[in-house]
C-alpha cells in the first residue's frame, strides 16, 4: 500500500511575500515537487483548525501589511503542539517595517525577529552590504554537509527558552542597523555575531525561523541556486516534516507540567495574599464599625441624659 504524501500548506491570506504562484519562487516549487510533497494553498480565509487538519508543514512566508488574529495564532500553536511543522520567514525590519505581527506567533516558541537589517564587510565586497556569506553553522541535521550559504536583506533573531540557533553571521565586520522612524534613517549598532536562523521542538511538532526570504527565490546572487542554499532548504523541509521522537515529546510534557506546577504555586501565593488582605480589611472594618457604634451611643447619652433610678 503506497504511503501518503506529506502535505505542505502555504498561507497567502496575510499578503505573504512567498507566493509559490510567482515566477521568482518557481525553482523552490520544483524542489518541493521533486521531494514528492503535496502542495496546498490557503488563500480564501483565516487560518482555522479545519484548514490545518492533515497538514504536515505550514509555511508563513513573510506576511506584509496584515495581522494574524488571536484565534489564528491559537490554531497555529495547536497545529505545532499536535505534531505539525512550522516554517516562519521574515525580512529586514521584521514586524516593524513589514507591518505585521509574526512575532506574536514565533514568540510563543521563544523566537523573536528583531527590527533590524544585518550588514557585513568582507573580501567579496568593495563596500558594506546586506548580502551575507554565512559560514558559521551549529551542528544539526539541518546543517549537515552545509559549508556556505548566502542571504540578503536579513534581520536577526533573539532566542529564548529552549530554542537553538542554526546559523549565524560572521564573527568580524558584521553589525545590525535599526530604522529610526523619526529621523527616517538607519542607525548602526555594535559589531557582533547575529543569529539568522533557529529551530525548536514544541510538543509533537517542530519550528524553524529564518530572518530572510530571498534564499527561496531564483535570484542569481542570493537565491536557491547559490552555494549550498538549495541543500539547506531541502534539509529544513525534510526535518520539519519528520515526527518528533516520542522520548522528546515526553520530555516536553514533563517540562510543561513543571511550568504548570510553578504557575499554580505562584497563583496560590497570590490568592493567599488576597485572602490575608481581605481578612485584615474585614478586621479593620469590624473595628471601625464597633468604634462607630460606641461613639454613637456616647453621643446619644450626652444629648439625652437620664437619671438612674
């Protein structure tokens, strides 16, 4: 009996830049077909639980000028927790310049796209450029046999929780610039290595985030055919559609249980403090009421004195 094809869903309802119908993503589409994957598009409405049913990988390819609702975000988080893959892509300036809220999704997994653009100076450039030659990779199934990739116009990632970096900028002559809305200029920050891609596992599912979308295009300088870009993309897709090992899922559940127990303890502390405060207030109110009655009785005796018989 033939195995069912893995299914990838591209969301297009939030003006995503990565639209597989566009000519510039044709070679990426061809790669997915060669991997024998079933391709679906969501272009008719909000992301719902029903739309995400039987989807192995959801791709959000740099939404622009549109926002995900809180209900959509919940469905996406549930999709990952229940075993789905999620590929998140942003661009320079992230939510700030792209005018969206993809960080409201990625942040649930401990990943934040920063509102900057990464630039570097290297032997290939006469001047500084936003085209980055990445040669610093962290050991992982995704980066296996990857020696160098090239991307452009990328933002960096801030990582929290158990998120692991996949690749980062060169150690020297690299910095980020942040856009100042008041001066309408980019201001340079300190030179340092910056993470440009990361991965994590959440429940039964997986997440990969990249601060660049040009790597998926057919751009001759920074696209899918440059250096090891194609191999990296293929590794990302293959890893995301693989199920999480059962032992890791159990570890996740135990971790979530530990966090829940901590939250319950903290909530109990707050409730105990509230109860203690209410008890003190009740005692003070009773004291005030008792004093008020005593004072009222004394005042009445002064106004209407009576002789004792």
